[in-house]
């Protein structure tokens, strides 16, 4: 019988013992990675996505108010057909394009989204200007309730947009600045900058919601 080598006769180490060096190395490296900013990119990315979800939520809140708003105005100003239809059409366009948090790096989808929302803002402004010619409508209780909801929603939209703009700036900077750019190059190569609002501010301004309940009117 051939003599077995010493190595062949040596019992194999248990799996746990064989993998222990690798586990120890990982345990030592993870705190170093976190301390060097490894988590900066995914954290900023999730913050930007969460901020965008809030933007969508507030725009949807506005879209949900419009059918009731149009019906209320129609009851007092049915002959303002062009203005009413303009709001309905603008709402339809605004709800056609959806930019999910996962597709924020798509410039075409984002541009279409913001332009359609800007179109709805303009249509609402025209509608509210027409309302000034109907004192009975401005005194209607249902209309006053809609006024309060719309005004609150426009304020929420402005806040959500502001928070999103800042979150995207922070995220995009992590992809270009040291030391997080190192992780972007080594580990997060597929991460792309998120799109941000570029429509002129005058086109995205919230419509003035004033039906004569306060000053003026």
C-alpha cells in the first residue's frame, strides 16, 4: 500500500474555520467603507427618490381637486366653455406622463412631466381669472372649500419641489465630488444623475388663489 503524504492524512478544516479569515476581513473593512463615505451615494439616492415621491403625491392631490372645481364653476359659468375645456385637457396631459422614482434619470420623461404640469398651472390661472367675474360663484360654500384645498395644495407643491431640488443637488454632487466619486467609479457605475426642474419659474408659479375672501375682490 502506498504511503499517504502527511498533507493527505491531515483532516480537512471545518467550513466555518476555513471562511473565518474572509469574515474577519469583511468585518474590518465594512466600518472603514462606511467611514470613508461608501454609504453617501445610496443614502443621497434614496433621499432624492423619497422627495420625488412627495412631489408626485402633491401633484396628484391637485389633479384630484380639478374635476370638482370644474363642475362647480360650470354651474355658474357654463358659457366659459373654452376655459373649462382647457383645464380638463391640461389635467389629462398632466396625468398621462408618470416619472417614477426609478426613472428619474430619464431626461425626456422628466421634461414632458414638468411641461405638462406647467400647462395645468397656466390653465388653472386662466380659470381663476374668469372666476373673478362671478360674485355668486366666489360666495359659494363648496367653491370656498375648494379654494382652501387648492391653496393648501399649491403651497405643498412648492415645498415638495423645493425639497426635491435640494435632494437632487445633494445626490448629483455625490457622483462628482471627492471622496464619494471614488465609490461612484468603483461600485456605483450604473448610477446616473437625476433630472431636476428646468422650466422657467414664471411658468411653474402657483396660480394666485384669491376669490375675494381676503383683501382685494
